[in-house]
């Protein structure tokens, strides 16, 4: 009987989180101008609650970032959606993410693109995110512990020859602007910033610092 009650409780919790996800998509994303159907579908599909600490799961869909340990946070849902939409992704894209953090952004990207390569310098966060990816069957996400300044130098470890998009969690300290941030990520002058003015204006208007950046390359870079 106790086992049955626990299963019922789990089902109720899952349904509760699902409805919270729907409200998040409608109230936090659509109302702020997120329109890309692939982004909205990914945000509605990925269970954000599994990427936050146990004691904060009830707050998973709040309109704010949450701490995940090691002085890091999981970004608020709108920022994740905005960053993803700004990349103008296509299903055939391969994405390099600098800074895995909780793993939530990589999970969102993985529901849109064919491959995601994500680098995290804090091994505990990388380990935690890797376990979540495995449990959630996100088998198109490749994660490694390392310094994002080095990009993903081991090309033998991946099946593709070039990245289609790059996402940075923030502009590295000491970087004067987007181009130097991309160079710091190991991408040098292969990368260029896309829709930079629009991105800065929208983020500032949302009360968010303009240090957050999204970028992509066209045509694909010859390597990472």
C-alpha cells in the first residue's frame, strides 16, 4: 500500500510540473516575444525540475534563476529560451556550448539540434549534468570536463567536422566585447556575433545585464 501511494504521489508531482511548464511557456516566454516553435516545444518538453537541487524543485518554473551550487545558477527560463532562439537553430546543426552548468541549456538545445557538445570546468557540475543526461536518455549530448577557453580540441571524439553554432553562458571576465569572448572560447576569428544589437536591446529591456551573448557562425567553421 505504501508503494502504491508513493507511485500515485510521483504521478501527481509529474503532472503538477507539466502544468507549471505550460504556464511558464505561455506566461514567461510567449508573452515576452519568444516565437520559434522549436524553442517553445523544447521548453515545454524538457523537465526543468530535474536540473535543480531537490529542495528547490517546487521553484523550478519560477521566473528567476536558482542556485545549483559552486556559486553557479540555472538561468531563468526566459534567458534560456532567448539564448536558444537567438541562435536561429536548425535540426541538422551541431552546437558547442561553453559552460554546461546545470545541463538545462544543453538539454533544450538537444531537443532541437542533432548534436550538442558541452564543456564544463567544474567537474562536480559536469558529473551531475552527465548523470541527468544519461537518465533522461539525452544521447545526442556529449559532455566533457575542461576549460572552455580551449573549445573542444579533440576532434576524434566526435562524428562531425564542424560546429554550426556556439553558445556562451556569459561574456568571460576581462573580455572587451563579443569577438574577444568568442576568441577566448577557442573559436578565434572563425566566429562572428549575430544579431548583437538586437540581443543587447532585448536583454536590457528585460532587466537583464547586456553581458549575456548568443552567437553563431555562417558558414560552419573548419574546426573547434
